[in-house]
């Protein structure tokens, strides 16, 4: 989805991609709390979060985010610079990619040459700093310095300034009195005549000062360098000498025409051109709980970022701070999601591949569609529940949300506030109660209760717990406030009880994905159990299960996709088999997603399947799995990562949410859940205008509704029975030629002809 333009430069060619704007159907819910860098123009302040940037208009106070939805690369950001001469924002990444965002257009130009250099190590490609000199951009990287012509968008020379033209990590460069200075991370500060035509020869570069440095800036007619310690040094014409010693380690150095700003973990100091201190901001005097990360001073104010609290502004010598970053979730690594009628809940807890918890202390986040804001609840307010790995909204009472804590039990949130943490101490309160009826600890531990997956069935919340002998499946009756257990001891021992997904079918059959024992089925009517491993070949590690409207159980394992047909009759089948899904492509039978690590499977209102993978993004398959309707990756979509851990679908709108390892993404799908009646019947887009080549959606349907589309004379051109609340039409007459311009009638009859409705659709060719 990107156009590539080629220009001769940088040893071979400069590759510039014009990125696509995806904002028509995508929304990025990115965190803007982890600030990596700051920059300024004459009117705006720019902040870089992990993989998105934002601007703050000083006059209007408007805050605007820019992310992969708008064309950014979505990788981890390492540097930021604004060119006043070219009215362009440059974003540098850890992997060597550079994005260029011009003020006078909507396009984002992505330069990928450094990223694709095979003779440079991945860690060496990091973009550390930009500086502009006579229309040329000098880019400091972990291997050296590169010239980039901003007029022609072309690379110039590359300077490897280590001995014998070897690579060395350059953190910043600056220019002073005809000399270029380069501060390195480990070797010291180098200098050279900036007009020397042979700067590509490392022997031209002189080692001015040994040591380890994190920055160098020209300011007030002098050159200043920050050691990788507690000292600011000034160039005296031959070497760098100590100017100011500090009690704390310097973290960042930034200069503009008026101010030199030095950032420490707990303070920010600003100097004027005479190196007189004009402002000092101490974190202890603010309500900011996170260490400072970057700062600049401009127009008698400090604009600064923190490691986890976001971006702020403060007037000189004032303790009053104002948040200036976009609203968003607390982190860009959601592990589980649930959504109901536009409201989103997300959590961030992780565990290793063999279900050992990672001891993170991350809280939870909630998006309120009414206020269009995110609220982040830190771990200090969740009664210490860690790690929180699953979430389920009670659709009967959406103000009640439950979270699985993989060390501490079951967390309940009511009306947006943590309400109670259920564990082994408070779920068997009556004297003489059977401890197996409540939440149980792992043997030989102190109150370690590993709640993994959650599943709502009416007013009953079902959950899995790990490593508890026998009673790993629990049911929480919300109305009665009681727990019950199902004993799996007949087929599993305690060490085998590690699970992924749980669901219960309408026929009262429970299916559970396990780590070592394949698919487990439990007939809740007869208390029977089955362990299904036929078809799993060399693995029994199942990570996702989903039951569709055709009674097929879709199963995602760590090495591919399987399907269990006639799931409701699994206990009547002599030998249930998990079959591969095979399609014929180019005359060859191929297994769908063979070898892929599958994290999640969701079924939408049209009975199509959304599948999340660890390395290949998201797949969208037709109801039978034989047609790939979409395949979203970082290459053709705004997904910031191809590692997608969970999917959530809002059946009321068709919106699909992806929990990636680079942030939360929302895609406006077309499939909705069935409606109770046909009152909301519509066709869109309407009219269909010339050049529109996508599908027309008919939604507002009831389950099993018969949809016929005819021309104005009554000639039938399309017919389909809905499996949810919507269907799609390619505007062709039964899949053949495109229909002509005109008015078309959408005739809908509810199941068993209980209700009928007619809508009109205009097509203009």
C-alpha cells in the first residue's frame, strides 16, 4: 500500500516510501505517556512517545497526535527534529528508519535505506540525533554520521570516524566556527574541518577529548558537551574543560538560540546565553511521579517529558505543570481486551510461553466512548493484583468488569473503580466450607491464585485457574456471590493444569484449550470429559478457541489452525479429530496458517473469522475459511507490530480491536451482530459513486433474514441469507458483471417471514 520512488544516492539508491493515510477506517489508541524526545518549531512543541508523535500549538493549545494511522512507521522512536527552513518534522527510529512530515501536505515520506543496509548491525542503525547545516541534515547514528540533502531528499556521504574508518556510536553533532564536532558514546569527542572534501576518511577526524558523552551543543558562542556522568564541559579552543559539576547524572542536553536546557532524573535546569541559571524545576515540587526524560526551554517556559507520566509544560520557576500530551491508554503493550458498545477495557499482564507469570506491575485502562477519554488505573489501586492477563465485561451489567490476575486471583471493577480482589482468603468465608468451592492457591505457596481466562454466560462468570490439582475450573455466581468448582482430576493432574481459552456452547459443552493436553471437552449435562489431541501432530499447545454459527470449533495452536466439526456432538463422535483447513491454490492443496503461532480467534457477525498471529499480523477469513478476505500487517496497514495477542469485536458497530505489541488498533469492520427487528435497515455507502470499488454493506438485519436486491424493474441481481446483522455485496449481478447505474431495491424478509422491509440504493457508474 506504499508507493516507492527511487533516487541515486547512499552507495546505491535512496528509497523513499510515501505512506498511506489510513484514518478513514482505522483509529490508533496509542499511549503518549512514555516520552522519548522533544523538539520545537516557532509555533509548536513536538513530543515523541514510543511509536507516535504529537504537536502542541503554543497559541491555540491544540494537541494533535500523529501515528501509523497517519502514515508514520510505527516503530520505536529514538530522536526528533523540526526543520524551520523546510517546515518539516523528522522522526528517527531505533531501527534506522526516518519519517519526514511536511507541514504543507498530508504525506509522510519514509526513508528506509539505513534500515535495509545489510552490512550494518541492527543495533548500530539507531538514529540518535539530527542537526541541520546549510540545507544538509547531519544524522548521528550508532555507526557514524550521514549527510542528507533536504532539498532533494537524497543521502550524501557517510562518515565512519573510528580508527581505520570503523563504526562508532555518535550521539550528537554540532557546528562551530567552521568545525564539525561529534560526541561519541564511548570514545570521546571528535572534530574536523566541516569544509574538508575528504570527511569520509577517518584520519581527517581528530580526537579532541576522550571519555563517554551523551550530548554536544553550540550555544551562546560556545560549544558545550555533557559527559555521561555529572559534568558540563566547554570547548576552550583546543580541548573540553569542566564548566559545571552536578550532584546528579545528566540525562539530556538541548539548546536553541535563547536557552540551554539540561535534564536530570529529578530536575531540569535552564541557562541563558551567559550560562546564568534562569530556571530550575524540581520534580519533588510537582505531582509528577515519573523521572524526567527530555526537555527544552522556549519563550520563558519549559516543555518536558517523563518516562511514564507523559508531557508537560511549566513557566520558569513555577511548580504549576500542565499536561500537553494526547489522551490515551497507559501502555502500548495490551495483552487482553474486551469491548461493549464502544467502551473498551484493556490490561497488560504477560506470562511466558509455558504459562509462568512475568512479574510486571501494570494496571488497567478504560476508554469511555461518551467522553472520548481514556482512564488509567495504576496497580496501586487494584489491590496489588499482578499480572492482570484477561478481562471480561458483564453484558448484563456493563458497569461491572472482571479481570484475571495470574498471581493474585480475580479482580472486580464497578463503575470504573476497583471494587474487590477475590482470592483464597475471601471466597470460602463460611466455617467448615469446602476449600475447593472457592479460589484455591497453588500447593505449597502463600496465596498464589492464578486466574487465567474468563468467560461470561448470562450472570455466571466462568474462569480457569492454573496448577491446582483437580479443581481448575471455577464458576462465580454473581447474584449469589458464591464460587463452585468442576473437578478435572479424572483426566488431568495438577501440574498439567495450564490453560488458555474457555467457552461454553449452547448445548452445555465446555471447551478448554490447554498447554500440554490439547483440546479438553466437558459435557456439563453428564459430567463427562474428553481429551482431544488427534490432528495436533507434534504439539498439544492450544492458545485460542472459538465456536462459530455452523457448530464448528476453530482451534489455534502454537503451530497452526485446526477445526473441530459438529462440536455439539463431540461426545457422540467415536474419535474426534482436529482437522487442518485445506484450500487449493494454484493447483496445490495448502493448509491455512500452517506453522503459525496463533494467539486468538474471534467470530464476527457474518460468521467470518479474525485470527491473530505472533509474527504475521491479522488474517480475516470467510465463514468456511477458504477465502482470505484481508491480511493486515505492518507493511499494508497501520498495525505497529505483526505480533497481535488478542482481538475484540464490538458487535453493535462491527469495529474490530487488535491488541498488538506496539499498541491498540481499531478497525471499522463491516459485520455486525443480528438485530431484534429491521427498524435500522440501511445500505451504505449510498449512493455508490463512480470509482468506488469496495463492498456495499447492508446492515440492521435480523438473524437469518433473506436479502434480495433487484433493479427498479424487479430483476433479481443478488440474494443472500444473513448469519448476523449485516451482509456485503460487490455490486455485481450474482458475482458476474457490475450492475449498471440506477436505483436498486433492497428487499429484506425476516426469518419465517415475520417481518419485511425495503430500502433503496443508488448506484452511479
